């Protein structure tokens, strides 16, 4: 990898996951609610939403579970975060 591509990947790391949380949760609810209704028939809508929220907290779709950095992070911090992310992926794929 050359320096330009590493810098571009590091710049793409999420800085404000709270901005995407609501939209990501709505998309997750649309996708998972029919499955949840099949698994747990007869619950009230609020109970389904509570279950969905609990599942979403652990989901990889949750922006807070993805790699994030501070909005004022330095270039070195961005590169370090990117390296940690790549190492975690490699470790996961090797196992």
C-alpha cells in the first residue's frame, strides 16, 4: 500500500457515529422486525422494539460498534486506529 491510499483510508474512519445512529437503527428495525415476529409471536410492538434495541447494541451495524476516532484526532492517531482495525480483521480471518 502506498502512503496516499493509507491516508485516504484513515480519513474515512467515522468521527461522528451519533449522527448515523438513528438512521442505522431504523434500517435495522425494518430488516429484523419480520424475523423477530416469526421467532417470538404474540408480543406487543413495544416488546419487539425493546428486543430489537437490545440486539442492535451488539450488532456490527451499530455505528458505535465500528471504528471511531475523535473529531480532532491527529494524523498519527488516525493511522494508528486504521492499523489496529486492519490487525483485528487479519486476526479474525486467520482464526
